[in-house]
C-alpha cells in the first residue's frame, strides 16, 4: 500500500507573527503553480498560526499550508492558565497537533499518560494527532531503543481502537538526533520505524500497521531528506531547524523534484 509522505515543519519557539507573515509570503511565491507531491504543514507557535493561514483560504487560487499545533490540552475548557484547547485550534482551522514531543516530555512534564489523554481527546475532535516518541542517547547506547518505544507506544495508545489509530500520524524522533546535527542514518531510522510498525501490528493488526504513516525527525535537512524518504517504512519528516527558513522548507517539501 502506498502511503503519501507528510512533512511537518516544527518551528518550536521560533518565528513570531512578523517572521511568520514574511515566511508565508516567500513560500507562497515559491509555491506558485508548483505541484507538491507530499502533504505538508507548519507547526508554528500559537500566536503565529493565524499569520500563516493562506490569504485565499477556500479558493483554489493558491496553496494550502496546513496548520499544526505544537501542543494542546486534553480538556475542552477550564481554569488551565496558559493552555490551549482543541476546540480553539479547530476555530482557527488547524489540521494537526503534535503530542508528546520530547521537549514537552523533558521540560513540561508530558508523560505517556498525558500523551494518551491528549491522543484520545484529539481523536474526538477534527485535529489529527502527531504522536512523537523516541529514545534518549543513554537508552540508545544501552541498546534499549526497542523497549523504550514499545513502552511509549503501548502506554500512549492505551484504549485507542483500530479505527481510531489510523488517524494518528507517528513521529519517531531519537532525542540524541534532535537539534544536534547528528542524524540517525537512514538505515538506523528505517530499522526503528520498521520496529514501530511491527509493534503497531502486534497491538492491532498487520493491515492497520501498513496504513499508518510514520515520520522520522531529528536533524533532517535539505542534504539528507531524500535518502531518508527513500527508506521503505519512512513516510515523512518532522523537521525543526531546517523548517524555519522558507527557502529551506520549500526545498524540503520538493525533495523529490530535484
Ligand atoms: P531538528 O530538526 O532541529 O533536529 O528538530 C527535530 C524536531 O524536534 C522536530 O520536532
């Protein structure tokens, strides 16, 4: 089964409304009449999201940049200072939302339990969750990668059924490769992503596992994206640093045309 690639730029805490506006303008110029073969989206800071909405949303003149949230709360509303709900993101027309990014796990107490709550909440909304997971350098060096991702996936996907899981996009991001310039080799990334598919097949079934899209993330850039995307089980990329600049992001989403 052919799975369509999906490339998401995760801006993290870069590009405010001003830079987002300029980015959109530049990217739209480049995309003019260009055919893009993959799905693509930008996970901008919350305040920037409204500034990267295509000007001609709803017409077929321009391109559609899908919006992605970097995080969201699992409750609909409430006294949760500083948080954003899925319903709020829906009002903006946001399509995707990242869950369990390693930086959120590391600095903001995101756990497999909250990942699970967020996934379930997203699956009850129109937002498509992008579930990030991956091992630390220490776990990698101790050869514990498979055990770590098994635990993250099993606990994160608790009580989520077969039909629901097909809506989830997975993003394998080895923590030692994030922002370090140290990319997992295409072979290493393929190996763990294949393992991920096997784990999903064990929890659900083979057919379901063949359907879900699994991205790789960690120092993906213009120079290495093509080789990564050629791997059998890698269905896209979650890109940090190299997605912040419009020229670079454009090259990433047209990697197959150069
Ligand atoms: P870098 O591409 O900057 O390594 O970041 C990866 C990442 O964390 C994307 O979510």
